[in-house]
């Protein structure tokens, strides 16, 4: 059984992640809960970036160059490095949200 994923499916998943992250960020009243939607939006942007670069690399590898020098795609698609950077930034935002929540919980605790 073979599973194929098209660019449209990847973009729908990315759009759903961005939309749910924006909904979570806009719907919550306190800042700590709203910060939970930002990494989801960044993750959706990363999924879209990796999907587009994957299919762009496949399309450019299938096209022959009219020049005498044949250009082929070798190595991983460009842009995955940026997607990893976005994922690290999203993780940093999650850690920031946890730290803010812990500090606010300590400040509100009765002594």
C-alpha cells in the first residue's frame, strides 16, 4: 500500500494549524493562554515551507536545463533549515509561556 501526499494536502494541514493557532491566540483573554497559539501558527508555517520546498525540488529535478550543463537537485531541499529554525523559535515561545505561567501561579498563591 502506497501513501502519496499532494501539495494541496500539505497546504490544507498548514492552513488548519495556522487558523487554529490564530483562533487560540485571539480567543483567550489572558496572555499566558494566548501564547499557546503562537507556536501552533509557527508550526503551520513550517509545515507549509517544508511542503513547498519538497515539491519545488521535485519539480525542478524533473525539468531538463536547456543549457549544455545539466543542473540537478542534490541534497536536501532548501528551506528545511529555515523550518527547523522556526520550530526552535516555537519551542522557545512554549518555554517562555510555561515560565510566565509558573511565575504568575507563584505570585497568586496565598502565603
